[in-house]
């Protein structure tokens, strides 16, 4: 078609009108498209979190005893308290431990071991072989010592604990005292948390590493679970779960399913309005404002502490909404030796 010179203004106007209609149509279609859900994930720190370590006196390197798997730390008046698993050297596994405690006056650099806090339970009890991985909660002027217990392997002719992957189940128990120095007495409804009855569940074989939080005026007991279905591969596949109760003694009701995978040792603390957690296998720090739906805020961490516990004022009497100042106690060691040291998280 030939376009005459006099028709150019008219033609240009028509083209502009067509283009405008096309653009408006595209915009209208865009509005009709479903909008992607925006998930607000907390900002990561501008600088990666790092960990530094110091040797400690009193519960550090020792030729006679091995120590590991300590609790979080609390302060009572001017004294810091920590509980931990202790074994006779050269035994390093907590499956043959009892629970001891120590005190410090200088923010965890120097400790004085005070004695045994909890021995094994009576014959035929769930914790007759060992008690280990303790943690602490102060509530209404009572001191609640949560711990893991094991009994002799069912069917073992010598009454020994085999540490197998079939029927050496664990449970979480509780002992209570009026003072951080004890004596701690087991509650009547022990154990307060048991493994799942379903073999496919994440916590059907082992539950361990209790870590406490007061949230919504309830007791939140975070723990790690290991599935019977994972067999010998279980230690590398542990996941974190949580159970709730109105009072420290329970009864506890488990949250349906796990909260965080790649989480061998449980470490949680108050952060902003929610809960932060260190996932040791995943080498990450995760955050959940509701305490349940965690998202990673730091990944690829290096030199992370082993089986750590933080100084957590939130666990002290009154359960203040205070965040951890960032120091704690963790374990270290090698063949034939485990001991405790101090770390800072910055």
C-alpha cells in the first residue's frame, strides 16, 4: 500500500493509538496474573558469625576424668552454674556418664567442680545405665534438671549397654531441686518425654539434648531425634523437634514432625521476638519468629562449637526476655579424651 505525504499525520496518530491500546492490554493482563507470595526471611548479619575459644580451668583437660555435653549456663546471684556429663578416663561416650556440676565467678574462665548432681537411676529404670546431656530451667524458684537416660540393652545376658542401632532406646527425664546445688529428685512421671511409637518418625529411636524456652507462657522443650528407620546412619541424620507443656513436669505434647534437619546437637536462644538455633551438621544458624518455622540466616559457618551451651539469662528465675550475651561452654577432644572449653559467638 502506498502512503501519501498528506496522510502521514493521520497514519502516525492511528499507530500511536494502536500502540497505546496494546500496552494497556498488557498491563491489564499483568494485573490478572497471580502474585508470587512474598516470604519475609530475617536479614543475615552484615558480618559472618565467628567463634573464638579459650581453655578453662577446673573442668578443662584432665587426666582422670572426661567431661562433655554440658548444659546451658545460668547465673544465681554472683555465681555461674553449668552441668555436664562426666566419665572416668579413657571412656569418652556419654552413654556411661553421670551428671556433675561446676561454678564460676569470672564469666566461665575458671570453674570449680562441686560434685555429682545426678547419679544413675535404680534397677529396671529407664536411666539405670547412664544419665547425660543435662540442661537446666529455673521456674517459680525451682531448678529443673532435664537429662537423657539409657538402660541396659534388652536381652543382654550381662546387663550391659551395647549402643546398638536396634533397641537401645533413650528417653528424657527430669529431676527437681530447690537450689542449684541440689539435691535433685526425680519426678514421679519420669521419663517426661519418650520416643515415637512409629518407626518411620524422626524421633523413633533416640531423643536427646533437651533445650528449654519459655514462650507464650508455656514450656518449650526442644530436642534432637533419631529415627529407627535410619539404622547405623542415624547419627548423621538427626533432626530437631519440640514438645510443649504448661508446667515444667509436663505432660509434654510433641509438635507434629521435626522443625530442622541436619541438627545433631540442639542449641537455641532468644533472638529478637523469636528463636535462633545452631544446626551443627548443616553448619548454619536458623531463625523462627514463631519458634517453629526456621529459615537459615547464616550458612557455611566454620569452627562451630561441639555440643555447646550458652549463658542464657532467659533460663533464670523470672525467665526474662533477655538475649544471650554470646558466650558459653562447649566440648573438645580426641581419642581417649573429651574436655570442656569456653567459646564466644560474635
